[in-house]
C-alpha cells in the first residue's frame, strides 16, 4: 500500500509531495528504497515518450507500481566506469530523474561530490545561454543533496528518445555539440577549472601502462597493446599534450559524447545531457570523442562504421569551424583520445572478461587509432 513519507531530507520543497510504492525485486522480496526519497512516486519504465537507456534484463524490471532502477551504461556500456543509479521520479506535478553518483571515469573517486556541484553549475550556465538540456532542481544552501550517502541531483525529465542504434542524425547532433562549445567561445562561463583534461589524460595513460603489463590478455588484445605502445610514448610527454592543448579552444567539455547521452526531441532537435564526466580543456577532446563514439555505435558493434568519424567532425565544423592548427593536430588527437578510449574498454574487460562487447570495441578502437594516429 502507498505510504506517504517526508522527503524533506533531500529537498525541502518536496516535503509532503513525494510518494513511494513498494518495490518487488527480481527474487520477489522487497528491496530497500533510499530513505531520503521514501514517498517518491516513481514512473514505470517506458512511461511517457522518453525512455532512459537501460540494461533491459528481467532483473531490472519492477513489478507493477514499482521503482524503476536503471543500471548505468545502456545495455553493458559503462557499468564499471560509471556506477550510478537512475530513478524516474514524479513530484510537484512534474516528472524528474533522480541520479545518484558513485564514481566516474574521468576524475578521482574522492572528488565525486565536488564534481556534482560543478556539473550543477555547468548545466545551469549552459541553460542560461540557451543550450537545451535537462535542468537541475537546485538544492538550497545548507541542505545536503545526498541519497544513501551518495551525492545526488534531480534532473527535469525532457521529452524525446535516445537513439543508441544507427543511423544517427549527425547533421543535427554534431552541430548541437558545437553549440555547447560555441556559446563558451563567445563568452567564457563563470566556472572554475579545477577538473582539467590533463588530469584525465594522466589517469588513463598511467592505466594503459599498468594494464599493458598484465599477462592475462588474449593474443589479440596483447597484440593491440604492443602496436599502440608507440602512440602512448608520443602522448606521455606533458610538453606534447601542452602543445596540442594550446592550439585548441579551451572550454568546459561534455566529457562523454555518446549516442546514449543525446535525447532527440519530437521536432528532431538533439539535446545533450549527462555532464557527469565534464572537464575543462581543449574542445578537440569532445569533438574526437564524439567522432569515435558515433562510429562505434554503442553496443551495436556489428554496425560500427568509421566513415561516421570524419562525417561527425565535418558536421561539427559546419557550425563551429576548426582552426588550421586543430586540423593539423587531428592525428595527435586521434592518438590521445583513441588510447584513452581503448584503455577504458580494457579496464572493464579485465573486471568482466566474459564481456565480448568490450573486447570488440577495444580492438575496433585500436585498429582505427593505428590507422590515423601520429607517433612523432
């Protein structure tokens, strides 16, 4: 039976407005719901037109009237790198998405709470500049925005659909990313820069070096590591990265430019959301990341097509042209970003060696990187 409880501990304006319904887990027993949001009326999966990306297994389907818990990563993408929980919530007559943050792949785990504050400010300022994205319900000063001991943000639920499977409307999606960048190039945001891209680079370059020493890789993966070693040697010197960074516009990057982080409205307008991996640094990091991800096609690796790589960059440049220096440095960016993306796939593969998808993605990234990356 429905039992109304106060949600004041998460957000005072929701006190008395939220309701919770008992949730029957896959085993049939009741699963404990976050204490701070007991009383939340949570929408069933697929309610309305906006469907959040999710794993899709039977274990994640709630009983009627239950809580929809969505594992991160959209069917196997990013479960280990982004451990967070998503809930569809209804409050104040409006639909919201509650997100609990645990760790991220782009910064140290002890900075998750700090980055959550940064993300909220970044999203607010982008919306003020006219960038269409999911707004965040601000937690008043002095109120802790925590659920189950983890930092949490309450996002507005925006209508539309997430298209993880090709074909992608790159002619709309890439310019949408360019708009996120262009409003900052015209007038910088009033945000600190304490999450620099070079910290991300060093985190993953060191991980590449460590994972390369692992003797348990398959022959194909071990061969890819050996082939990528010269690329890594070119990316390791800080002076090389500093030179590439200085030749690209510095701004606050989205940090995870993937199909699952784009909602396409009924009008066809794409909207980037989920700035959980945002950082400050050269825009080429975002541009090349998006070119990789829309080529790889999320979990649909059999539909990967690197013809989309240059198409993505081309459509981006139609809205915000690349400089001659950025174009000249593209082989360096392919090497750096490709190496980081390869290493992220290996990280999950080592944790979950049964995931053939991760192996296929890693090898596809390595093959393309080796075909286009600079080593000198």
